[in-house]
């Protein structure tokens, strides 16, 4: 079996879907030496200028497509106005095509099978967190995936249920494969590494950490409001550190910090490379992730794997991921978030208990397991009847 995998979102600031594709390929290279893999650093309309810089597994059964095409030629062939048969021809001779997001192609070839991973339906459940352009694109892409895919992979039971109930996905075609924390995210104990990290990012002595892009769904504005409600002595001793990419619809974030009077206690780091995240998680007193909606919530597991006590939301897939290893709060209730933060900061025994539970919880998830379950989906569609 020859399998082609969309890796177009791996280059650049690798988060979310890009991290999923990268870790899945790495795990497949470790567990499967029988099937052949073709990696697409450029997939249909998705083109990143750094697509040649990604370090892929050096395995005999894995090759990267398009290495022989000059970038201007490849960009032209992948343009949205290029004919469908050109794009499908560029997929090469593969049996299964795995699109890692809802931007799924309609494959005309009779022998090719299509697998599509859907990460969340926040554009339907939380439309206020998206631009109208993004909603239209996501709705169209997801409905096309449901219509054309031979199998859909959901990254949580919650996302699977959303797919079935909100867009009419056939239940027998939706398989759940859980994600896993980045293997790099382990408790960092080296004093030199931690000291260097603290100096480089000018980190305060003690802090609450949030990791995620600055977009409305991540609920940073309410996290700031909750932090501002903490006692002045707590805020003096424990600051709030926000790490993540630029996101969208976030013009209110920095003015909110000033309006709340906490500008001296809130630190914005911007995007943090994955190599620095273990130390950042390890230095944090508490990890706070009160997201309004998640298809999975990888940062929660990453913090747990580093032994950091976690506060997160009681909605969407987050309780499914966190289990009994986190303090759950109502993300729309600022008071509830504030009470949860204060409880964690003031109760050392609770922090220690959640730290231990979190490490044990994170062990239940692995990329090898995700790869095994994904490989089972490839085999199922390869040997089964075409569904479109």
C-alpha cells in the first residue's frame, strides 16, 4: 500500500494541525516499515515558502514529493485556478490520500481512497470566534470532506459527535484517533537550562502560564479578567505569562490588560519554539487553559506531561482529555476561573496531587498508538469499497 499524507501545514510555526501531521509521520516511520509513504509538503492550495526546510524521517519507505520541482513552477501548478487533474496528477501513484484538515480534494481516480482528519467544528459551535471568510471556507471544506472521504478521522469523541450531529457525517465512517503530547515535552530539571530560559524570556519568579494562539476561542480576555480578580498579594507574587502566535480578532487583548490595571503583571512572549516549551511548562506554577471550545486540547496534555498542575474548561473535548487530572472551570464564568486560579495557587497539596495525576494521565496517550489506529484506517479504506 502506498499512502500520501498532506504535510503542508508542518513548515513555519508548527502548532495544531501542523504538529499533528508532523508527529503522525514521525510515529508511522517508527512502527511501519512495510508500506510506502509519500509526504506532500505542498498540498492542493496550501503552500508555505519554507516547505523545503522540514526535517523528515530518513526511512527507506518514506519520500518527500516535489523535491525536483522549482518553487515557482510548483506554486503555479498548485494555484487555485490550476485544473483539478493537474493537482491530482501531482499526488502521484498512491492508494490512499490522507488530508490532515478539512481542505479535502475530490479525487476522481477510481483506485485512490481518501481519508480526512477533522479537528473541530468551532466555526459552527462558536462562530463568533471566527471571521466570516473563515467560516465559509471551513463549512464548505467540512461538508466536502463528509461527501467525498472514504473515512473521516475525528481527534476526540466530542468532535466525532459534532460531525455526526451538525454536518450529518455517517457514523460508520467516523473513527476516533486520539492525539498525544509532543515527545519533547518532559519535565525540565536542569538548572542551567531553566536559568537560561528565564533570562531569555525575562520570566518572573512565579507565574501562571497560558500557551495558545491569540484568538477569541482561547478565551484570553476572560483569563485576564479572572487574573485581575485575584488578591493583590497573589498578583504581586505570581504573574501571568501568555505564549502563542498572533492569531486573529484579538485587538482587544492588550487594551484589556491596561484597562484591568495588570500591565505590570502580564507578559506576552509571542510564539515560543517547541524546544523551549518543556522548560516553560516546568517553570510555571500553574497552567491555565480556559478555552471556549477544543477538538482536543494538546497544550493540556503537554503541561501534564511536564508535571504542571492544570486548570482547564469543563466543555467540549477538554474533560475527555483531562479526565480527573485537572481542575475544571466554566470558561464563560470569570468568577469561576478566578476562584479556580486562586485555589490552585493557594493549595500546594492540590497542586502536587494534580501534578502527579497529570503525569499519569499523559502516559495514556501516545503518537505510536495514534499511528497504529490511523494505519488501521488506511488498511480499512484500501481493502473496502469506495464510498464516493
